[in-house]
């Protein structure tokens, strides 16, 4: 697909939602009681009052630049070797000390950087809205090589096995030599008519690259040549129209040991055996975002903004928290005994992993938190759509 077809997909989704909203407004155009009830029901849920039972503090905060909100992006910082790397559409790439938030270097770019950086193996690699791929030295920020793909890159590249793998918004994965930037291989996912804006970032494993697709699949590719090893179905695209058939796996899969965990917009989460692609269990709760993984449980956010905890060994539901309805919550992250999600109004909501009890709520900046928080050492790193990044720690 071209950039134009990607724009068509996004426009179609917006138009479809708008047309549904339009039908409701015409039906109730005379201000009936049902219209007032519908209007109330469409508002984000009010925040419930509670007594905090756990304390979290902000360790540091920075601003890396704006532009992500206008482009509909969910940029995520990368953490490697004690550094935090972040990018913004209008702010270049920046490196910070993980412990203090002190800036180490900044790379200025004329490109509209959109994918969020990938970091590892001494490299930081970021993509752009015009298909740019820029590789930087992780220690100094010096440019090492540049490359180009034919569509925008809105997710972080993966680095390892001697290659950099980039997912572009047309569903194509492109591998470049890690040292030279020479193109090594391409792989294309099955196209779909309509999808959520967002992509699953590729994930490096031992000799393999894993990726989720807009058609509801989890795929394993050989890192050396891009040959497909296996394909597992996270969710099937059933339904009467294209909206109902959306099954995007947009969150980056999580690899723990030899087990992969992934979730779909269709509301299904799976555990997959990494070497074989065999599905170990599947549960009908989940969402397009990523999966938070704890010691004994996974945490997912579904399309109705319900937070679910699932038993890691069986997938059985352990608890749910539905009081954040229509607050456009992010995918969860897990920090020790707690899970955390962000929402459209900049709030972070913290839950106890054992029972789902809401233990704290903090507001961070004023922009929506769309991206999954990142856990590093004993901290959670959060980036909002206004380009603000903060690190939080449990006290």
C-alpha cells in the first residue's frame, strides 16, 4: 500500500465513526431525553474518589518537542545501557541519563521523526513520516548511516542479529545491515481494508524477528533472510462490516523466555510458543496496544477501556477495572507489584497486581498519554503526546 492508501484507511475509519455519530444526532435532533442520555453516556467516565494506598514520586521530567499529537502518533522512549532515548516530530533525537534525566546529547534533524527510537547494540535508530531511517551512535549521537523506505515509519525499529528491522505503515518489514545500512531483505504483511492507526514494532529474538500484523497475526521471520518461520492467529477478522472486522495487533509482542504474549484490537490475548508458533492459550480479553507482563499475570487494556489481569500460565481472568470507560487509556505496564495505564487527560492510574485495587492516581502534564509506559530498572518512563517525558518510582 502507498501513503495515499494509508491515508484512505485512516479517513475511512474517521468517516465511518462520524457517520455513526451523525445517525445518532439526527435521530435525537429534537433534544429528547434519550439524546441527553446518549450524550452523557458518550462522555469519559468521571474519576472515582478513593484513598491512595501506595505512593509514587516523579524522579525527573523533560520535554523533547511536539508534533506527535497532530500526526496521530504514539511515540515511546527507548531505554538501553542506562540511557533514555526519545524522538519528536519537531525535536530531533535526544539522549538522557536514566537516573537523573540530564541530557547527554541531541541530534537535530530536518526529517519529521515519527516512529520513536529503537536502541541497542550501540545504535539508536529512528524513522520518519517520509520514510527516512536514521542510525546514530548511541554514545555520541553522531550519524552513522541513513536509508529510506517507501512509507511512513510510525513505530520503533528493532536492532539485533546484525540487522536493523523497520516496520513501515504499509505493513512491510525492511532489514538493513546494522553497520552499513545496506538493505538486506523485505517482507510484506497481508493488506487489510481498514485498520487502527498504529503498528506493532518488530521484536528481536534469538535468530528471529517477531511482528504483529493488521490482519490479526503474529509472525516469526528469520533475522538473516526474512524467511517466514511460522504464523499464529491472534484473532480472526469476523463481522458484518470492516469496522467489526478490525483485528490489529499493534502492540509490540513480549518475549519472556520462550513464550510470546500478544493482544489484538478484537479483544483477544494469546500466549504462543516462540520456537514453534503453537498457541498455548487464548483469552477473549485484550486490545490493540501492548501487554504488560508481571511475575504471575499479564495486564491488558481492551477497546472499551477496561483493564484486565490474566493469569500468565492459563489466561484465566483474575480481575478487571471498568471505571475508566471512554477515557482512551493506554496499554498497561507492570512495575513490580503494580500496573499502570495513562489516559486522554494526562492521568496515570496505578493498580495493585494482586487484586486490581486502584492505589494511586497522578497527573502528568496536560497532554494525552497514548503510548505504553516503559519499565526500566525500578522506574516507569512515560511520554505524552505533547512531548513531555517523566520517570516515576514507587516509594
